[in-house]
């Protein structure tokens, strides 16, 4: 693990949830890491969820963005994540339908197996 960063993201940006995640990171995850693997916990502060149904889409979108950036960024460089407060509603709807189509395609493909 060259980057040595653990990311936290809560689409509602609730301090209580982020604090609980930090407790798990510190109390459980960090205990599994060897002493030379000092990890830093960072919080993604972009893309606040404004309604009650897009949490999963936002988390998947963040993860896709992170993976595409981490593959193209040297390990010693910082990762330029978006810091906008909201994802465009049309983009958010598109991402939701895109991921639903992946799931449905997988179900249809595997129906005969």
C-alpha cells in the first residue's frame, strides 16, 4: 500500500457517522496494519446527498472516480478529487441508470447458467 491513506465518505456528511467510521478505522483496521504502515485517514468532503435515495449511486461514483484517478496518478502525488458540494442532478440520474443497467445485464446474462 504505497499511498497509505484510508478514505471516509458519507454522502450526508454527518459528523456522527464519520466519527463512527473513524473509530472502526482506528480501533479495528489500524490494528491489522504493521507498525511501518502508518495510515492516514482522510474524509472526502464533496458531493453532499440532498435527498434520500442516491446514497449508493454517490458512493459507487466516488469509488469509480477514485480508481480512475489512482491508476493515473503516481503514488507520491496527491489525488485531485472533486470538491463540489453536489453532483449535477442529471449526472446523478445518469449514473443511477447506468449502474442499474449493469445489474440487469448481469441478471439477464446469468439467467440460463
